[in-house]
C-alpha cells in the first residue's frame, strides 16, 4: 500500500510525567541544514512544511563532551540510514528493471 507523503506530529501528556512530543517525517519535502550561529553555537535543523526539529548544544551553551557524543550518534545513524536507502533503492531498481538480455 502506497501513501502520500506526510509529517506526523504527536504530543503525549501523562500525569506525573514530562510532556512528550514525537515528530515523524515521511516526506521527500525536507530541508536539512547544519551551521554555526554568530554566537558560536552549532546546530542541525530538519524541517518540513508542517514541523521542524533543531538540535544544538546543551543549554545552548559551549560544546560539551556529551554534545560531541550526540553529534557522533546523529552522524552514525545518518550514515546507516543513507546506506540502507541506497541498498533498498538499488534492490528496487534491480527488481523493476528488465533482466539483461531481454527486450525492454
């Protein structure tokens, strides 16, 4: 079943627990940017027309060891996501293209 692209945003409020927001992007209409503000604070932003997420340093302060660890986790997860997308795209292309030697 194919679906139209969408962005899903959910908020959970449970008594005695912190508010929880979930954002899921299921759309090719994303904008991704990373930069450093004039204040010297780095940030990573992922945006769709419906929602955006920004990741930056702890307390918007100087870069900490924990910030470096999180940045590495983001980098490694993005690399895995890219590799999985490339592999699945290649598999789909192979499955949908005519076999070599056959007429198209």
